[in-house]
C-alpha cells in the first residue's frame, strides 16, 4: 500500500504536534514535583538522557519499519503518539480533568 505524498506530510505534522504533547514533555512537566530538591539536578539529567535515547530509538525503529511498510510506520507512530498524549492527559495530575 503506497501512501500519498500529501498524506505523509499530514502524518508527519501530526507526529510533530502529538509527540511534544505526549512523551516528550513529560519529563519537563513533572520533574519539579517528582524528585526531592536534593535529587532534582540528577533526576532532570536522567530524564533528559532517557528522552534523548527514546528519540534515537524512534529514529532507528522508523528506519527499520519504513523498509517493511512505509504507511504502516506512519500509522504505528501516529497511534503511539495519540496513546501517549491520552495517557498524559489522564494520568498526569496537572492535566487531569482539563479540556484539551
């Protein structure tokens, strides 16, 4: 199944919008409340490192999946980002019961 070029752009934009709302911004949003003050610098460093590593994993998984199915890789990452954004809205106390 070939994906139309305009649809590819739509999915890339959706990924660029959904990823920061979901998994990417989680460590920035809740670090101050998650760690005690004496552990905050180390906790932020670990969170930033894990965010960078997860971005690298996304890159390599995308390259592998795009060889298998170009359309399937976009659908998979779109679903992944939507689930991540939904989990943040539901589970993170700062976003709980707020309208999107």
